[in-house]
C-alpha cells in the first residue's frame, strides 16, 4: 500500500494519526507526509511565535521517527485556500506516488488552514479508494466530528508521544496541553474498543476487497 497523510502544518499529522502511520510503516507500506504550509506564524506586526525554520526542523525529525517520506509545499501559514492550483498540486503528488489511502483534516475544523486543507485534500483524492479524516485539535464546533473508524495504536503509543515531543516550540507555548489531550483521547478511544489506545477517523470512503 501507498499511504499519504496531508496536513496544513507541521505537528497536525503527529497529533492526529502518527500512530496509524507507524503501523503502516511496520506493515511494509510506503508512507508519505504532505505538509502544505511553512508552519511559521505570529501576529501581524508582532513578534513571531514560531519560525518556519524551527517548525520544519521539528517536523523533519518527527517524520524520520515515523519512518515517512516528507513533502513540503511551503505555503505561508493562514494563506491556504481551496483553489484549482492547490488541488492540482496535491493531486499530482497522489498520482506520482500511486496513493491508495489518504488521511486528511476533517472538513468541520474551525482553523481556516485545516478547513481548506480538508477541502483540497478530499477534492484531490477523489479517485483514491480509501479516504479518512482526522481531527487535529480540541476546539468546539457547530458540526460534530463523527469518528467511526478506529486504529489500535497500543503497540506504538510511546513512539507517538516521542513524535509529538519533537514539536518542542509548540508544546512549550501550550504548556504540553496538546500532548496531554491527545494521549487522553487516544486512551478513551481505546477503552471504547477494548484496547489501550486508538486513533479515530471519520470515513469519507473505504474500500474493502
């Protein structure tokens, strides 16, 4: 299998589906991580919160631990849009690597980059047989994330925490809250399925042959 996770920023994939990707790698699948933005950000006319250089350094370390091939588009953070140009850029990567499974952002996400990344990913992967969406933050939304596909990551949970820990700059900013939240949610989803830890996805489509 050739699997691709598509995210707006460095750290989204690590939080949401890095355990699942590591399971793919262990199964012998080819795994690709496509990050659309340069992932640096800060307020306009203010001090930068995270530089793109640091974000990329942390993201590349995380990808190496996962065992994934990293692809970076370098769109400025908060400037991802649902356009034909971006759709074709993603589509070309999917075709290039003969991708049969895509993991992408959930289209109900409040973050504008996540929302448009989801729309473009789903559009670009319209011919891919397996497409699943992940939720990469904990903000309350008008639309409910309907997680209905679970992956047991109990055997890689410690590696997943190592992968998340690569993003030191973000964890310092949020006082480790993202890491704590993700570990707790993976534990809860595991309990729901009779395992220790699970990652959860909402299915766009999934082909069983």
